C-alpha cells in the first residue's frame, strides 16, 4: 500500500516542476519568443489593459517558472501568480469553455488557477532548493 508520507512530497514535486515549466514556456517562449515584448505589450493594450502589464506578466511568468522549478518560495510564488491566471480566465470567459475555440476558452487558465491553489497548499515537496540552508541559516542545532 502506498504511504502518503512518502508519495505526497513527490506528487508536489511533479506538480511544482510541471507548473514551472508551463510558466517558463508561456512567458519566455510564447510571449518573448513568439510575440516579442513589444507584441505582448501591444496585445495587452488592445484588450484594454495598460501595455506595461504585458511586460509585467511576461517577466512574472518567467520568474515564477524559475522559482517553481527550483522550489524557491513555492507557496508565496503560487499565490502571487494567481492574479495572472485569474485575469487570463476572465479574459477568456467570452470565448466559452473550450480553449481550442477562437479566442481560447477558459478551461485551461481555470485549471491552471486550481493547480496553483493546490501547489500553495502542498508546498514545495521533494527536492526543493532551501535558500535558508544555502545561506547557513537553516542549520538545526545539535542536541545534547
């Protein structure tokens, strides 16, 4: 029988790295690589947002992706990324449910939002980078 004390940290790791790769791909490959920063900012402007939001979202997605993959500040990063995905969900609502529809549907960003909430609840899981330990602040004092 599987023991959740053993499997949960690895399930959290899988979710964390998957979310991180998705953010990194969405920010770096799609927004910077495909549309370019100017194109992304122009798109944000065309849908009624200040164009600078395009740059903010692009670099927030890249930063969130790197942090999630490394396992740094996972709970905070997951919660801070929620407004991006909630905004994407709202933006895609008029297109309907299926993301394959013209304009993209809302099921993908809605699921991504739920996955971020789950990640925030689970924490980093296995193989996360512990910044405190790297800085020498996380050492547990020896007991006598």
